[in-house]
C-alpha cells in the first residue's frame, strides 16, 4: 500500500507540473486511442536439465524464436513536451522443459525412498497493466507532443498463470526420464500436471521500462510510432518494499519461480515496438 501511494503521488506530481505548460496537442487534439505490438527475439537453452543430457529431440520448442506482446491503451497530451498513458497487455509464452522437485520421503511399507516432481514444458499466460510518461525534447529537437522523438518511462505490473506445455514426462520408465537423473536406486513419482505441485497459482510481475522512439501522424488523425525498448524486473525490490516476500517450500518451487521470472523478463528485455493510434479529440 505504501508503495502504491508513492507511485500515484509521483505520477500525479509529474502530470500537475507538466500540465501547467501550454498543451496544444496536435491541431487541438490531445486524446489518443492506440494499439501496439512488441516483438522480442528469444533464445532458448535446450540442452541442460540438472547437468544431464540434451533433450532437443523431445522438445516442442525451437532454439530461437520471437515473443510477441500485443497492447491496447489510451494516451493524453498533458503538456507541450509530455504525454501520459495507460495500456493493457497480454503475452503467451513457452517455458522450456525442466525438472521441478517437490520433495522426497521414505515409504516404510515398500521400504524404499521416493521423490515427487514434475518434468515437462510449461505454458505461461501473463496479463499486464502499464502506466507510462513520454517526454518530447521540444526545446532541443523541436519535438512537440505527440510528434517527433520521445523518451518513455514505464511501470509494468501484472500476474502470470501457468499450465502444462506440449511435452510432459510422467513415467519413470520413459527413457527421457533419465534427463532428471532418475536412477534405479530411487522411485521417482512424476506428476502429469504441473498444478499438482501446488505452487502459487498466480505469480506477480513488476518491471520498469525505458523506450526511445519516434512518432509521426498521417492524415492528421493516425499517429504511428516506432521505438526500441529496454526493460528489467524489479519484482524483488517490490517484494521488499511491500513486505510480500515469497517463501519457498522446496527447491523445485524456487527453481520454478526463478525460471518463470527469467523467461518473462527476457520476453521484454530488448523489445522493438510498432504502435498505431487514432486522435479522438
């Protein structure tokens, strides 16, 4: 709650300060409805689970691909050199195969040790809300909002849910089970649904982003922008500030959260963006 108050206060202060300046907009129009598509090149590591063999022949994921994040939002010119906006975004990602161990124990009746876990790929679904400010250097470069070069600073918050991916290994006799080092000395009980691990159902996402780009308007109605964006996760800092520090019940849970945050962060680390809008009024 304290962090939310600080963020809202900071944003309102900037808006109040910039709105005192003359805000002509474009031909008197200041309100923009827009859609965007963020594209990120993605490299997957497909050859190492806990130090064991490669699994390139059993995965549905290629070593290289692209992550796409569609966005819809609104933007308002709040000053001669600034605009503010809010956007809703969603992303669907794949997380490469890995082994997440829930725990181990000893079955006295069978007189053998056992380990519980999950081996497979994971699908991620993330819904985000972003709040941003764009600054147009009109004094140095003659850019007057919403035209010309701009610097954009953005806060992204959201949550990620997950489900089984396309490839799951749930039988210890499967030759691919050796990827986790399932030896004969111990019984591996492999779940066929990652949700059976009872990890947190929704993982919070918080990121900060900076973008540098250029915006133009065609036919006096349609803003078009292109930008290059850099983002990084601030989830740990948010957790410390809000006191919502995640506690892990197993190493497998820790590894899953680490992989999830890393996969999502890399989907926005370096992004190329194309946006299309409409000047409403």
